[in-house]
């Protein structure tokens, strides 16, 4: 079991927690600033030249569905 905290340590932990929360709140405006490198429209939609399918020589095996999870099974209809 942990030893009980003294009042001085509680005050120090509270001050540290308050400083962390205030620091995070002060950094919110910097996180919401958009980048000046590209336009906002180009950041929202992917470029059209990117392929949306896996290449044929891909090392990833495509999953095979053994059954349709949304179709009713004969056992569930009874």
C-alpha cells in the first residue's frame, strides 16, 4: 500500500495538475491553425491519381468470407 501524502505533496501535485491542464488549454489555438503549405480543399479530399484497390502483386492476402454475417441462418429462423 502507498504511504499517505503530506499536505505539502498534495499541494505540489495539485499545482502540477493545474499547470498541465492550463498548458493544454493554452495550446489549443496553435493546434487549430491550418497549415500554410497547401490549400484547405486539397487537404480534405484525396488525390484522384491514388489507386483505391490493392495491386495484383500485393503481399497481403485478401480475406475470404465463410458466411454472410447479416443473412439469417436456418437455425435462427426456427
